[in-house]
């Protein structure tokens, strides 16, 4: 039976995380359909149709699906479920919100944050903040899966799927209602897709000082991340948090500045290819995972790093 | 309005987790266990609602081994009014799956008729991030996950959620499910007098059979292994050396 992938998109293109989730389901070797919903989402549906491995796009052009409320989305997906053995989304905040509800509606156990699909019923997922990797075999007839996308590459063009219009099931929208959204404005690359990530911790001391991290990131065209302590203290917005209960990233280069390296933080970045740590405490646990460690005061080292990077670039 | 708060007994977040040599799970014998940190935040929020006159009674409920009584006592000492333990596992190695937990909680909801169920967004042991959403599905209730602010209104609640890219505000009708994120509040510590008082608060003992719920797992654990470990690298002496290594040795800039 086929695979249904729930796509996230901005109206014109499928998101990077959904493209990675598409790559992740390839080992299933099954026909893959992509669900694109939202008002004015035709361009995104057309984009989905061009992706390698996609044989059909289910398209719902409906304003009610533009904000990703869990109740109508879960009802929509559950209504399509009969034709699919696997129902998959990227393990983003939205994916986790919607897909666990889908699993509840279908009376199956969710497979959260899957890092590898071994076969149609066997999946690998990290538990205990990534301190253990569990392989599970699902006994459910349908598998509802969220994929931890950090280590997958984005699916590329190379398909020519049909786009089929679908309709929404009954109106479930009255349960919850969108009010507003306050998105952190940044022209930096996205945390979960950037090749380089520079993160700051509690040691930055204030949101003004956190700008040091932004400046280093700018020199590297990097995304900015943060530890929980930096977010809790208000130095950085909530969606910068990297870790067990924040975002999971695996860039080519991760630079941790003034971050101690608690297991909850490591859970979100230890699959990065190269890790750099700058910390004034040479005993800081972050050095145990760092390829390059610099024991230094960040308030001296970070501005110097900015200058040195400028030289390299120039 | 009654508020129901499901709390899970998990390995303490400070404990270094070790995978068992036979690869069947992680070693939970003789390690420190605590209330899941997100559930402390949920209990705290319920107490604040009660203090503000928005909640009338707080019921904490846990699904798991007998020892989860300790976790429930912690909730009672913080300020919950009574507790329900659903003994659904005989050994600490059995993790009752979110789907089964959600079904049991749905039965408790039917009996208790709370206006709000406040759960953690995620249990730090299985890292599922699912129970609240599944419970909402089973009940057909609205859900507001990853809450960083909760406001009870006349006809429901307004919730600020931590989402990708920033914050989202939604309105939900009650009764509803809310799962809490880290920034919602800072949980209090129980005072000694309150710990003593908690010993006298009522705790009901139940089993899945009482509710007619089948808790047998849907996922079979094939194996549990250690993650690939990372070797510590080298210390560099200066920023200039660091940049040189990144450029010429690692080739990442
Ligand atoms: C349920 C739960 C979930 C969590 N989830 C996450 C998560 O997703 N992500 C996460 O990051 N954390 C998470 N945490 C928190 C985690 O346990 C740590 O508390 C947090 O990561 C610490 O942040 P930090 O390293 O910035 O701060 P600290 O641990 O305080 O470290 C600051 C570091 O800066 C160094 N330093 C100080 N001054 C300077 C200076 N001038 N120059 C250079 N270095 C300096 C210090 O030596 C120290 O190592 C979670 C915790 C819990 C309980
Ligand atoms: N066994 C359990 N007993 C009580 N509450 C639970 C249990 N399992 C999960 N929960 C609740 O559901 C939340 C999310 O857990 P999970 O879906 O396992 O990540 C937790 O923070 C608890 O509030």
C-alpha cells in the first residue's frame, strides 16, 4: 500500500523539512502521495508534483487549512487514511502537533522522531535525549510516523505526478481558532537546514550581548541557535532552542559559544559533522564532543573570531 | 472547573542514562526517579489557576508502576487536591505506551468531567510528545500543545504556543487538552509542611481492568543500543589557529 506524506509549505514551495521527510520514506519503496492543503497553495502542489518519488499530489485549496490547526488537519488526514499503510510528516512542531492526533483518531501508536526506516514495520528512534537508540516493530496495520529530518538530504526534482483536488471532511474547525502569529524576523538561514549553526548560551548574559552570536553567524552565513538557558533568560527567541526538547540540527559546522553542554543540549546537535566549542571552563562537558575546543572568554574570543572570519572571507 | 494533570514518573533528568548490556532497554534499577519536568510545570499551572479562582479542584493521575505513588505525592505536596494511580505495569522496565495512557486518561476524564487536562508536552524518557494529542483525539476535544501562556476566558481559553518560527496564539473551546512547554512557568518546590499534609490527601488505586482498557503494547522493542559515540577532538590555542583548522583541516569554512 501507498505512503501519504503531509507537506508543509509556504504557498509556493514544499518546505525543506518535508523534502527531507520525502527522502526518509524512500526505503519503503512504495508509491508516495503528498498532501498539500491551504488557501492559494496551487504553486506548492505543483512543486510537490515535480519531486522525485512522488506519484500523486492530493491538493486541498481551502483557506481553513492555511493555518495549521491540529483538529481540521488530523480529521482531513484520517479521512484519507483508508488508502495508506504509512502516514508520514516531518517531526516539526506542527508535525508533532498534528500526527499524534492522527494516530489517536486511527487507534494506532505513533512512531515519533524516527531516524531510520528499516522496513515497512520496523523503525529506529532515539529515546532518553538520544542517549539510547531504540528499534521498534509496529504491530499496527497503519503506521503514523514523524521523521527527525536532520540527517536526511532534501528530495530533488525529477518527478511528474498528477495533482488531484480533494475535499475536506466535515467541519471540525469550531474546536479551535487561530488568533495571531508572532514569527521571529530573521534574514539568517533556517536553523534546521543551515550548513553552519552558531549557538549562544547563558554566558552571553543579555539579549544585547547575544548580538555577538548574530555577528559571528553573519560572517559564516550561518543560522543562530541557543541553549535553553539563553532562551529562558530571554536572550534569544524560543524557536532558537537546540536540544532534546527544542530543534535537532546536524549541520556541517556547529559552533557552541558559552554553552556548557548539558545532555539535553547535546541531544540536539551531536550529529553535527564538525563541532567547535568556545568556553572559559576547560572542564565544560561540551569539550567532550567538540572536534575543536577553545578555552577562552567568549567576550574576547567571539569578536576576534568575527575579525578572523572576515579575513578568510576577504 | 476541575483540572486533571497526568504526571509521569521518569528517570531524573540529571542521571546519566546507561543502555543495558543485553540491549533490551536502559538500566532503571536503583537510579533516581522524579516527576517528568514538564509535568511539574503542568501541576504548577494548575495550582496557579486554582489560586486565581479559575480552578476548583486539581486531580493528579499517573499510569505506571506502584512506585508512581511517590510522583503523585510530589504533585499533592505541590498543591494538588487528590490523586489517582492506575497501576498498569509491574516492573519499572515496562513503559506504558502513550496510546494506552491516553485511553486510560479518557476514562478518567469521563468519570471526573474536568474542564481542562494539563499535560507535559513530552516525557523525557520515551521522548514521544504524543499523549496529549492522542487524548484529545480519543475525546474529540480541542488541543493546544506546547503552551507558553494560558489564559482562561469566559468560553474557553487563549493559549500562546511555541511553534516553528516563533509564537502562535490560538483560542480553544473548553473542555480542552493543553500540553505545556518550558517557558509557561517556573514550578515551585513543595514546602516541608505541605509534604506532610500531602500524606493525608486521598489517593485512589486503580487498574486498567477497572476501566476496561487494553494496555498491551503496539510496538515491540527489537533492541536498544548506545548511540555512536563522539571522540573529543583537540584544543586549539587561539582564535587564529581555530579558523586555520576549520579552513584547512576540516574544510568547513
Ligand atoms: C525537561 C528539560 C528539557 C531541556 N531541554 C533543553 C534543550 O532542548 N536544549 C538545551 O540547550 N537545554 C535544555 N535543557 C536545559 C539543560 O539541562 C541545561 O540547563 C542548559 O542546556 C544549560 O544552558 P547553558 O549551557 O547555556 O548554561 P550553563 O549550563 O549555565 O553554561 C554556561 C557555560 O558558559 C560558560 N561561560 C560562562 N562565562 C563565559 C565566558 N565569559 N566565556 C566563555 N564561556 C563562559 C560556563 O563555563 C558554562 O559552561 C533542558 C532541561 C530540562 C530539565
Ligand atoms: N504513564 C503516564 N502517566 C501519567 N501521565 C503520562 C504518562 N505518560 C505520559 N503522560 C503525560 O503525557 C505527557 C507527554 O508524554 P509523552 O507523550 O510520553 O511524551 C507527559 O508529560 C505526561 O503529562
